[in-house]
C-alpha cells in the first residue's frame, strides 16, 4: 500500500516515527512544514519517478498521507 511507503518517507524527513492517521493534517500535527514539503516532493519524485510541477507545491495537495497517496496515484 502506497500510504505505508509515504509514511516511511515522512518519518525520514521528520527524523522520528510517524504516529498519525492517514487522513490527519501533517501540517497541523507539526510533522510537515514548508521546508519539509520541499524535501517530501524531492523524495516522492525520486521514489515514484514522477515530476511534481512547482504549481502543485500547495500544502492542501499534501495535507495528509491519503492526499499524498492520491496525488501520486494520479501521476504514476
């Protein structure tokens, strides 16, 4: 399941285990901020062989693990 791998990537970026529901806000929880979003996008591009355009660097598109998984699914 893609959510599991995305959780692993987020844990790498955060430097700690992720203990959050897949539909909870990564930004409100403090697990992700604007700097972390840039790191996340870089890792997602490398992991899934996709290109995420600058115009998509909107926190709403990457708000939760589920939204990230859906975004990636639409591009692979």
